């Protein structure tokens, strides 16, 4: 690690920094390590863990592609293939895509809005541990020889007690609970952080667009995630373990109900992943074009609009289930409406690029990659929104191609761009531009090579999730091409990892603000101190870092000998009162352990829920038990 | 660098017990999560109802309405306790916090006792038929939530009785009342649907 490179400080500020460093110091030792409660530490843990799961999910993808490369292949066999595509989808959606976006939010939002930590630092830590343990629980199944094999959305009756007799689906269902708890923790704390802890004068219309996107995303988590917990735990798991009848047609239960509830979560989920990516893109673009983003109100309203419309789309995943025509019409129209809100943003970005002075860094390469890939994915999305076409290509590789174009194009490419852009903030060193651009081109070519042929395969009728096919189907050339593409993506991933490892050790020292960027995270040292700012900033525009230095205002009068921040009013961000952040504690970790033991047991027997409740209660009492000094000193 | 360009906040209070507290907002959002969950369960209830001509299916006894209706009396009184406790917390009045929480806990326990009595007299379970499954899911999850909040109330009573507490715990008393208001309020539609629903909408 390089020493933190801080912005220039005056003599009194240097003194204040020493005091703050003492107050915000991490606890030492192993127990201390499990007690960290600063948003940078927890956010980085989210990001690193999520990238490990990306690697695992990627290896699974390569295994699938190798199996499908030639006809009548016996490399994996049907059972293992089912397990691999299920864990691939589950890992990418629940253990990579959502958590990595949450992690970026946890890391960046408090800095961007000018405060010292998230509003509930211990809840933040608890959420991270739940996420980690949920992921470990799923993969623990590998060691007892049972992984889920009913697809990442586990439709009954296939996933029901009759057709999935092993414990794999139970593991899947309970893993969902872990990741959802984690996502809700982050959602609640980010909403409160953004609404109540902003820098003075950061009115609603000065919030950085990335923070707006996290705010909308967090509200979507709050309304969407309860649905998936009901689907996976209340309906599916209870049907499997205590013989309820939610999805059992023999007793009047309805597998379609499961699909409705699952997709009421599942479609917003796509935007839960996608909105933060859009927010990152707007941030990167503003800095790289040297101008304020074009159409800020339009972009913010589009984000909010997407958040609303996203809840009226779920049935388009179910067009093939024989729903009433009027319902299908409604959901077709709603699905097409998404093109309006997304299109608005794309035009705003084009206008920004057009009228700005563009710097073509590696990060910008990924942004352009996004625009290209995502527009194609968006177009196939509009195609799929039309019922007749959807009925033709439902459950074929056309759909696989579509959602990889929108998810990889819409989320992964901006995320990689964001990673290149914020790497100097994370590490204090610049990421290698040359290798960054090389890895972009390999990934871009590899991506299109992998997924474009899948459109054609789908139109030719190749169903998804088959483990092999016969030679006379004529699917082999395109499949071989896709497999070559997948290996190219893997190569791009390796170049990216090499770049990260090399730059972290030997990259050019970045300084606090290498891009001359617009938002407040660049006012901190690189990497940031635990308290972010020696003095909290007061903002006077949407682009506070572009305010001339002599016009900047800072907050004084906060106590530096404890973890103190500022609560501001919701709309106008006027200082309301001081606020003491919770410090490090081992209890969130212990609470997560206790809940994990109970929830893991619950897949065997329902009564283990009471163990979860009992252990959780003990830990929560420890967590909340009053400690000296009882009174908050003024 | 000029010294004048600073905003001094030293005079602002370091603590406040009110609905402007970040913890209040966080707790409210947790209630929204719970509310969303129950709303989806209610939607499921009606969806399942559509699949049957008679609801609950013949042979299943209709849910009782007498005891759950009478149980509103202790439940309403418990809200009064919550209110006293939260007002006491704002004034830093230990006596009223304790009285309020104890009233809350006592009447809530009476309510839970009545619910338990009614449970054992039902002739269907979660695994007997679909109506039983959705009925029990709603009732069980609400009971779990109530029990969780009562545990929190009990812990707060112990902390207050020991007398070693500060603003954080007083704020805890305040948001504890927020959770209780929510759990009572959400019971209105849940109660109406699962107890009166079959009586009103049950026939073909």
C-alpha cells in the first residue's frame, strides 16, 4: 500500500487530522478485524468478495461453453450441467451483480455526499457478513455433493419436493434469504445516509447522479426484495420442508403464483443492477467531458421513472404461460415504456459527449462499449416485449443472448469503467491505461463473439439449458464460435486482473484528484482516510470540485475526538444537528454467525428458525446494550 | 487561504429524540419492508381465493371471529402504553417510559395469549389445505414480528430498570413505539382479510 496522498492542509487542519485519525482508528487484532465499521472497509470487502464470486461464476460459464462447443459432448453430463447453469445464474445475479453494486454504493456514496460514514455502520457490517455467509452456504453444498439444479429462478413444480428431492434447491432458497437481508441492510442505510447526512447546501438538485441512482435503487430493493423472500422461503421452502401447499396444484396451490411473485422481484432486480451502472456512467462522463452533465433533471427523472415502471413489467417474463390477452397488452406497453426513460438518458449522454471535450481513457472505452452493447440488448428487449415474437423465441438462446447483452453490456461494462475510474481512489495509484484499453478490446470482441451467435441459435430454435444437441441440428458452428468467444472473454479477464495487480503495486502515484473530477469523493485523500474529510465540505453547486478553491467553504466545530458527523434537512440540506456514528463492534459479526447457524439448519428442519431467532436475539442484545458513556456529551 | 470561509456548527445539539433522527427514518424503512411483505401476502390470498368456488374448501371450519375481535381491546390498550413510553422518552422521564413499556408489554402478552388460545382451537393447519397455508403464513409472520418487538420492549424495560442508560436507549424507546404502531396498524387489514374474508367472500 502507498501512503495516503492527501489534499494540501493548513497547520490547524493537520492537527485536526491527527485527532480524527485517533478517533477513527480501526480496532487491532483478529477480533478487531471482524469489528470494522467504516464504509470504505466494508465497501471494499463487498467489492472484493463480489469479484471472487464473479471469477467463480465465470469459470462455471467457461465449463458450460466447453460442454456446448461440439455436438453430443459428454464432458459434463446432464446432471452436472444442470447444477452448473443454476449456480452460474445464481452466483452472477445474487452473489455478484447486486452485491458489487451495493459495495460501490457503500464505498462511494458517503464520500460523494460529503459525510464520514454511512448512517448505520454496524448494520452495514452485519449486511456484509450475511452476504458472505450466504454465498459460502450455497457453495458449501458442493462439498456435500448437492448443488441446486433447477435454474436460477427455480420454477416449481421442477423445484418442488416431487422433482427435486435433494437438498440443493433448499440451499438455493435459503441463500436468497441471506443476500436479501444484506441488500435490505444496504438499502436502508443508503437511503438514510443520502436523505439525512448530505453536506450542507447539497440540496436535492445537487446530489451527484450516482447517489440519485443508488437512492432509487435502494427504494427498489425495499419494495422488490420482500417478494423474492416470500417466493423462495415462504412458498418454495415451506412446501418442501413442512408440506404447505403454495405451489402444489394437487391442493389448489399454483406454480404460476410463484412465477408472479418471483418476477415481481425479478424484473426490478434487473434495474437494481442496472441503475447504479447508469449512475456510474454519468459520473465518469461528466469528468471525462470536462462539462456539467447535460440534462441533469431529465436524467434524474428518468432514473426515478425507471424505478416506478420497473414494477409494472414482470409479466413479460411469463408471456408463454397463457395469461389473458389484456394483461399481455398492458405489460407489452409497460415494457416498451422503459425504452423512453433509458433513451432519454442515452440522448443526454450523447449531448454531453458532443458538447464536451472528451478524454478517451480506458474508463471511457468501457463506457463506449456499454453504449454499443446495451443499445443492441435494448433493441432485442423491445423485440421480446412483443408477445408474438416472445412466444417464438421463449426459452431459447435468443433470450440468453438478450439478457447477457443487457446485463453484461448494461452493468458489467460500466462497472469495469467505474473500476478503472475510481481505482486511484481505492488504491492511491493509477491503473495502467494501456493494459486497460487492451483488456477492453479483448473483452469487447470476446463478448460479441460469444453472445451475438446466440441470437441466431435462438432463432434457429436452440432451447436454453440443454446440455447437448445432435449434429443434424446444424447448431455446432455458432456454438463453437461462442465457446471461442467465451475463452476470449476469459483472456480479457486475465489481462484485467494482471493490470489490477500490477497497478496496485507499481502504478503511478495518483494524488487525491488525478482526473480533475467534479464530485466530492476526490476531495479526500487517495486512498481515503477512515473519516474521509478533515473538514466536511459545504457545497455551492452540482460540481463542488470545480468550484474555485478560494470560494470553497468548510464545516468547523464538529468534535474531532469522536466519530461525529452532521445531520442536515431532507430537501435543502441545512445543518440540523450533529450526529455520532456508531463505532466498531464485534456483535454484527456474531449476530450474523448466529443467524447463519439457524438459517442453515432450517433447510433441514423448520424448528431451526427458532435457533436463528434465539442466537440472533442474544447477539442483538449484546449489540444494543448500553455502553459508557451513557449520555452523549454535547 | 482566508479564515472566514467556514461554517461553524459547534452550537448545534449533538443529540435529539424526534422523528427527524436518522434511526427513526431507518426504522420506518424497515416497517415499509415488512408492510410490502404483508401486502404481497394479501395479494396472494386473493389470488388463491380466485381458484376456488368455495373458500375455504368444504370441510374446513371457518376461522373464528369472536376471540380475534375481542383481542383488539388489549391490543388497543397496548398502543396507549407505547405512546406514553415514547412521550416519556422525549421528555427524558424515566417513570413514564417504564410505565408505558410495561403497559405495552402486559397488554401485548394478553393479546398473544388470546391468539394462542384461538390457534389451538382451529381445525386446520398449514399443511392441511391451501387456505390453511396462506392463513398460517400471514398469522405466523405477524406473530413472529410481534414477538420480536416484545423482546425488544422487554430488553428496554430491563435497561431502564437498571437505570444505566442514555440518549441512545431513549431513542430506542421512541423507535420501539414506531414499530409497535406499525404492527398494530398492519393488523387491521390482515385481521379483516384472514378472519372476515372467508365469511364475506367465501361463498360461491
